[in-house]
């Protein structure tokens, strides 16, 4: 019971760290992003590229999608022009996983100390940068904690059952990734936990890739919730995000086993392997979809027509 409680504590602490990181980055960049986002949506390729950059800056595809849906809700951005933004945000979100795969546990104390010093200055932009650094130190502390809990958790009855399901079925691994990400509203936290379990040899690469595919679907829950009180266009934008991710997963899932050797050749580090898979998967699906934006727009309008 103590191990499970400690695991929950690390999840909550990790989400707190992500919240602080995003809060600091939001304060530093949000006004710029709001002012410039609409300027870059006049051409699909520009919108696609700027969504990658802005999502990477915000360290959250969910946060960026909430901004996009907000613009669509008030009519400042059309649903059609939001599609390239949806495609790009999946790539931008992989910046976080690539960063988490770098072993920076030795910087935890330094990041926290510098963050505190900058935070107490109360001066812009140092105060907000300090908040981000404090959040970053918490994130790496939690990942370090997850690594120590991976084996004890897998020894518990409930933990062993879930690990058994994941290890023996890519489909169950996909479901676990979807539900966990939807539950905690963070694909980064899901992948961070996954990396820790992989480093300890608890979960294999193929099954871990299935969990990542599931997290891509689960992360859509925030956008869907943000669109609940919006108009038809806002809901279409959120549904487009879900359907795009589901189609991408359905396209890759059948050939997942055959990709294992290629992904494992990219790095000897299990954490970096899964981060690279997430990057490659999202780049390939987004780039393939981009030329089909108009067709995808028509498809979503057919599934969810505007009601009079």
C-alpha cells in the first residue's frame, strides 16, 4: 500500500512540476503566441510549422489545443484553418518526451536552487523563468522516483497484473496508455512513467510503443473538454484532433512489431528509444496528412455537420 501511495504522490508531484513549468513558460510567451498565432494561419504550411514551434515552447499539446479551440470558439479562427495547427501540435509535443529522455537527474538540486533564486527576485522575466526551472527540477526528481518504484510496483498484485497485461498484449498496452493519459491529463507524465519502467526492464519496447500510441489518443481528452461549451466549429476542431490521432494509431498499430528493430537501432537507451518512436510516429503521420487537409476537413464536416 505504501509503494502505491508513493507512486500516486510522484504522479501528483510530476503533474505539479509540469504545471509550474507550463505556468512559467506561459507567462513568458503566452501574450506573444496569442498575438502572432492568427498571423501565421493564412497558409497551411506556415500554420503547421508555427504550431510545432509554439507547442514546443508551451511544452504541452493540450495547452496549445485549448488556445486554438478558444480562437475557433470566438470566430477568430475557422475550423478549416485550425487543421494544420492540429497536425503540427503532435510533433511539438514530442519535444517534451525527447527532453525527458535525457538523463539530467544530477541537475535536480542545481535547477531547483537557481529556480528559487530567480523566483524570489519577483522581476519579469526572471521570476517566471525561476518558476519553470523549479517545475523542471520537480519533473526530473519524479522521474528518478519512478525508476526506483518500477520494480516494487510490478511486484504488487495489482501492479503485476497490469504489467502482465501490457507485456503480453499490445492491445491492452494501447488501452492502458489511453486511459492513464486521459485520467491524469498528461501524455508527458504517462511517457515519463513508461521511460522509468523501461529503464528497469519491466516493459519491453514493442509494448511501450503501444502505450505511447494510446497516450496520443488519451491526450485528446483535454481538447474535447475545452470544446464542450464551444460552438459547432470548436467541437469539430476537438473531434478532428481525436480522429486524426485515432487514424494515425490505426495505421501504425498493425506494423508495430516490425518497427521494433528500427526503433531499437536509433539508440541504446530505452528512454530515448521510446522518445524517438514518438517523434518519428508523429512526424510521419502529420506530414502524410498535411497534403490531405482539405479532404480531412470535408470528412469531419460530413461526420459532424453544422446544425441550423
